[in-house]
C-alpha cells in the first residue's frame, strides 16, 4: 500500500507493507492509549480525539519524521493512518502550525 503525503506542495509516496498493519498492532494500541487521555492539537486540548483527529496527530508525526529523516517512523505513522482510515490514499499535511487543517483524501 502507498500513502501519498503532501508537504508544502511536494508529494512523498510512503510505501507501507501489508504485514505492517498487523505486526504493528501493539504499537498502534499504545498510541491509542496515549491519545485516550487527551491531546494538544494546535491551540486546542482535545479530551478524546476522533479517528480523524488521531490520524491528524499521526500525520503531524510524519511531518516531523520527514524533517528528521526517520523513514521507519514515517512508515509506522502512515501504517497507523491506513489502519484507521483504510480508504485514504492521500494526506495533505498542514505546515502552518494548525494540525487540525491536515486533510485526508480517499481513492
């Protein structure tokens, strides 16, 4: 599976092996547990992030991973998004500091 990530009008395809969606389940569960207690999303505290908001958080981590050249973390976050939103093909990550403006597109 490939998740197309758009950062500042540049498209980066992240290839996620199918097996990762299953093998990383424990990691994904840990992420969900961390987010269950709430998350700071830009200027707003979100008590219980929705699936979309959780994926916006993961997309923000992809942005950080791209900047730090952490390909493994970017792939894990892309896998998390594909697990939560299986029909998503593209994520357009906001780079202006408002995580809630990150948008997802389906096939």
